[in-house]
C-alpha cells in the first residue's frame, strides 16, 4: 500500500500531501525543509460503520488534515513524543495513542478505527503490525 506523505506547513499552517520529502508546500509554494528524523504511519481501517468524509488527525493538538477510508498516511517528524488523536465534527471521543520517535525507534505504525458504542461511537488509535500494511 502506498503511503501518502502528509506535512503541516510551518509557513501557512496548512496540512498537505506532498510527493516527496524536500518538496515545496502545495498551498503557499514555500520550501518545507521537512525534517524526517522519524515517521508516524497512520492507517484508517475500513469499517462498516460508515462515516462519510475524513477523520480529522491531530498530533499534539495540531490539526494534520484528514484521513480517508482505507488511506495510509506517512507523517515525517522530528524525534519526540506525539499524542495521536482523531475527531470528526463534534465527535471528539477518542482513545488517543502516544508514540515516542527516537533514534532507536524512529518509526511508529498506527491505525485508527471506529468503535461503535451504545450512545456514541468513539475512535480508537492503536499500534498496527507493519506487515499488514504491505508497504
Ligand atoms: Zn504552506
């Protein structure tokens, strides 16, 4: 499965997909100077509980755009600790996941899916076996 590279532009603040690390921002055309010490992969698992449109992705409360059904994103990042959160509209119920990117563990593989609940559905972010992503 081909991952889409997602960045948060430091110039205009837009979350955009780019073709390759080192590209310019598609929105404002400024060079991104993408720092790729580590990567977080996020896969959105297909689900019969259809929510039309994308799930909003947040890393440390910064919006990183949306992820579509069965999409795989690769987010290049500096080493550090990242809280991964998902939300759609007013539905912000999510079991977040915290990952730490370090020289020893530069890549984190995660997936997000909807867990149906009695009152409301909630999002779950959890680790995924990278072999299942067929990178
Ligand atoms: Zn930009």
